[in-house]
């Protein structure tokens, strides 16, 4: 399983290719809680989500064949792989479900990727990507269960912890809230912060409870996926690496409803003019909904992990 040394090695590889995204301290009008809250704005990362970190980490960690790379994605991973491949000079084939938002598909085509729309859910796209790999010899980049991908995603948390030390009124983090789909970001956050005295809280949409179901069963299980955040948090099974890290180090696992995610999106837009996709607002929704109760002086960090949505869907 990836650990902090792997995260640091990934950070050294990808630093020239990614953004060190900013942090911002927010009050109760955004977070819904009186405790200090610090947001990590990884929705401002290249391609609009944290996924660029993992894509560059994996592509720079090992040789890429002449056939290039292939990935399956609800949109964000595909965009990250397509962008990283373009910057590094590799061809890319990206398989997405037919339900992938057009804003995400458009980003893929701008990165010169060959885009294939297959099936209704991520699992259908992944099966097609595996077939493409077998036929062409392209390198498959798994969206969330590849150690190099996970280590790359963990660089967001490593940056966050470093930045929080220098924010007035914080001086560090007690708790980090992180959204969960397939578990790549969660695994990376745990790899970066485990053993450093930071509580890690996983937050999922009720429509895609891969981690919650796996924790209840004691092992990863298949779940039906639906709801507002399914395009970005729509994995049907938690990754083995992310699950193992969660079992060992997770502080809590929470579920939020679609209307609570919408409210978190609305607050980010109305108060900060930040465009967050539903999956990108899931972690904040744990605070705005009251599902995570903070201590009076608890220093809480929230990773806003994606902003690939149509701003017209947000109320003004």
C-alpha cells in the first residue's frame, strides 16, 4: 500500500506539471459551523480536479508503450489522463459512460484524446477499456486502484497540511474531510497523513456508498450507483488499496443526501463564487448538513476536489 514516502516521491515527480492549489479560511456562512474551517481548492487543479495529480504521477513513474495509454472514467480521471498524456507526448484513448456530462467530454476532446462513449455506468466503460488494452497493448491507468495514482492524489493532502501550518488561526489541521468514490483520493490522503495526528473523515453520497457498504461487509462489495454525484463518485466498488488504508486508519465514514450536496454547492457559489461539481462539494456537505459535528476549537480541513460542472446549474 502507498505510504508517505510514496506520496513524497510522487510530489517530486509531478511538481513541475501541476498547480499548488490555494487554501482559503471560511466562516459559518459557508461551512455551517462555528469552528474554523479551511478549504483546499483542488477544484482549481489542472483539468478541474485533483485527478491530474495521479495521472502525472503514474505516467512519470514508468515507461509508456507506443500504443499510449487507455483509461475509463466518469469524466475527471479521463480528462486528467488525456491532459497528462498530451503534455508528455503520448496518445490516449478514454472510455466514458454515455451519461458523462458534456462539459467533461468536451475537455477530453480538447486534449486530443480518442473518446469512446460506452454503456450507462463506469463499469461498462472500464470493461471496454480493458478490451482496448488487450487489443492494442496500451497502458491502462486505473482511475483509483493503482498505487502510483493513489500516491499522486495524496500530494493534495501533503500540500494541504503544509499550507495549514501557515494560516492565521490554524497552525495545522486536526481533521480532514474527503469525498469518496472509488477511494483513490481517500487512500492518498491517508497515505499522506496517517500517523501525523490528523483525523480523516470519509464522506460519500448516499447514491454511491461503496466505502460504507464495504466497511459494513468487511470487504469491498458491488453497489448500485445513482444520484447527483454519480458522474464523478460513481465507482461501483471501492478499490482494494483505498479500502485497506481506510480499514487501518479512517476516523469516520459519513453519508450525505443529494439535497445536502446541492446546498454545499450553492453556498460555495453564492458566498465565494466557486463552481464545485456535486462530487467536489460532497465533503463540505458533511459540515453544512450537520452530519459531521465539530468541536469548538477543532481545526477542520475540507478538500474541494472537483469543479467540472456547468455553472448554469448553480443558482445565482
